[in-house]
């Protein structure tokens, strides 16, 4: 299956496929080489790449080991953790044997609070008796999401999407049934952490890494850039084959997530052209400035589709969904897609290009001003 960078489909699986025109503009220095399960590939001196499977359409996450020295001890800093599942723990156990060179883990860094990144942070921190490093916003949102009255339950999500037109009974019942989705992947997070903030410089081994905050995909995503080594740990903010999910959800129902995301990716523009970007999904690549442009172009195309739909008639997010996402989606993908559509509608609404009306049937509809 050939995948397109600009087709707007969320959480597509990465498979071996021919490069399309946009992807050819990026350079993949490792080619098709990828880490085997439980093993690591060194992508730069002191930087190792791990790849752990996920039970979703987006079928893997990239994790990183950085050679480190803390409090007189040599070891590794881990960047991101994967979801908490027995299979994930088993793959980590193999990593401990095969990739650590007999050295301990000294620190756990999590780029943001999504389950595939934070899910096993508690397990790694407890196992190695180390500190979690994370942004304050994402740490506290993750703690909240693990609490009984978090607002992350299926009922509130179902009510939010109903207001945006997703009212069919089957989807509504399935959404309401997802009451413990987050905690099934993230049963808990560490009780304490070290806060990372935009502009902070963290010494990891012999290198200095600058924190770059990003918004729109997560509450306060932290990427890490090493200017001397010209390496960017981009997390989910800078992916090579698919566009990062940018959504509005019930916790913050009137956010302008897309504007936040587009402003955030421009913060990577000062990175050197030869920067090796290490993404959370897909393969390491060179071509960050080209990728920034591609992402802006991608969202400009999606916004044009939204304008066209809303010009024809007042439209809910559910009405716009088929224009932005051309293939059939399962419910998991539909929730991501609906959040994306609302983000694009809100971008134009905040700019004054669309007006919003809460109609008598309890659905928000948008039309051109």
C-alpha cells in the first residue's frame, strides 16, 4: 500500500512502499535499515534507535537511548517509553539485555503525555529508580487522565462529537464504551518528576540539548535539539511520512489547535539544514526545512477543502469529514479524524473566515462569513 504524506489520514500504518513525490524530497540516511525487536541501531555517536510495536494501525513507536553520565555514573537516558502492555515490557526486557552494554538507565525523558510515549514511564522509573523528565503541562494532564474523574471518559467524548455532528447511534455507543481507554494503556504515571521548559538546556553525556516546546498535538510537547551534533529528537511534532494529528477534544473544546501547531513547527526553522531528525514514527531523515514547508502546504490544502464544503452549505465537522478523509475509517481513526476536522474549522473560525451557529438539533455548523 502506497502512503501519501498529504492525504490527511490519521494513524496510518508504516509499511514498506514506494516513495511518493514529497517523500523523495527528504533524505533517509539509513535507507530501509530498522532496528530488530529488542535490539538497537546506533544512528550517531552515543545515540541509539529502538523500535517497539504498537497494536494500532500506527504499528510502532521509535524510542531513543542517549549515552549519559549522571552523579558519577555512566549509563543511558531513555527518550519515550511505549504503552504499558505485556508485549511492550517483554521487548524492553530484551533491550535491557541487548542494547544497554551492561550499563543502567539513569533518566527517563517523555516528550508528551500520549499513551505510546508515557505509558511505561512509571515502570521504567521504578525499575531503575530514576527520575521522569517531562513538561509540567503534559505531566499534570497525564496524572489527571489517570484519575477517576478525569474528563477523558467515553461519555464526555461522545457528547462533544455529537455537538459536531457525529450522532449515529453505533458510533455514539462505541464512544461511550471507551471509558477506560487511557488507563488501559497508562495505568499510572510517576508520583514526581523534573520539569522541562522551552529554552532549557539539558546536558546529556557530552552534549547539550535545547528544549523546544510544541503545541496543537499535545498540551506541551518537548522536542530536543543538539546544535553541536545537529540532531533533533522531534517526537511527534516532526514526522516524515504522515502529518501529525492536530485535534480539538472535549477537554479544551474551543481551542485553536491548528494555529498552535503551525506556529510550533516554525520554531524548528533555525535548525541546521543537515540536521538529522529522529521522529517518533517512521525513519530518521534529513530535510527538516522541506518537511516544515510540506506540513504547511498539507494543512493549506485541507483548509481549502473545509472552505469549499462550508461554502456549499452550513456544515458540521461530520459533514466536512468525507472531504478531508477520503477513505473508510474505523471508530479509532474516526475520533482522530473528527478532532482534526474541528481543528481546521476552528482555525478558520478564529480567523473570521467562518461563522459558527449552534443549531436547534444541538449541532454546531459552520458557514462562510
